[in-house]
C-alpha cells in the first residue's frame, strides 16, 4: 500500500473547496473515479466535518502540539476504521481497499486519509505537517524536505510571498529616505 498517497488524500481534502457536490467530486482523482460517481449529497456534510478535523491536525503539527495531533488522528481512526481487503475485477486488477465491502465513499476515503496521515506522523513526526506561511493561502502540505524547513505549500506561494516581502522592504526603504531630515550642509546659507 502506498501510505504517502493515502496521506496526500488528507492534504487534498483539507485544501479543497467544498461548497457543493461538484466541488467534492473534484477531489477524486481518475484512479478513484468510482468514488466520484458514487459520492452523494449526504457525504458532503461528512467530508466538511472531516476537513475541519484534518485541518486541526495540521495546525497541531505546525505548532508543536504532537499530543493533540495524535489524539485527533486516533479519534479519526476510530470513526473511520481501516478494514483492509483485496478487491478487483480480474486477476490483473487486484488492489487494496481500506474498508469493508459496501462502505460509503466517505468511509473509504476518510479511512484512507486518517490511516495515511497516521503512518506519516509515526514515520516522520507531526512537525512535517505544515500550513502555508503565505497568509493569503492557508493550504496545508506534508513537508518532504531533507531538513524539515519547508514553509510554503508550493513554489508559487513561496515566490508570491518573497516578492511581496521584497516590495514591502523597498517601500519601507523609500519611506525612510523621504522621512529622513535633510542634510544641513546642503542647505543654502543666507
């Protein structure tokens, strides 16, 4: 099983817009098209509640509150238990599902996300759960950097934030030059 892929489903859910059923369908990649086809209106509220709980886990990890992150992940594992089973339509299509046959789309997706994030936390620690440092963004990410130094969810946010900081420094420097008193040696004497 690819636990990183399951962990990334948690990231995808937290970062998703969930205004309506079409937004929810958009989080399912092509390899999970069956989820996109079977998700129902009743799943939307379940995904929204889980989205908030998963967001809390990233907030806990970012602020060094490991105990709270673990407690919330354990609660999600209880709410969406992993019951692995092999599934497929023929001998060339065997793959793993994380819930029992007949489970709802929300149960399948959220069991995988909770399991993947739990394995990630055990493997790398909750400090690797990040929230984008760009205040205009707020997306979450899994820090895969070699020295746990990632601060942004994407290169785009990093660049946008650095450009904004550079422009703010330039404006501040110009403001300091304007506000500085004139040099008296340059003032004509009458």
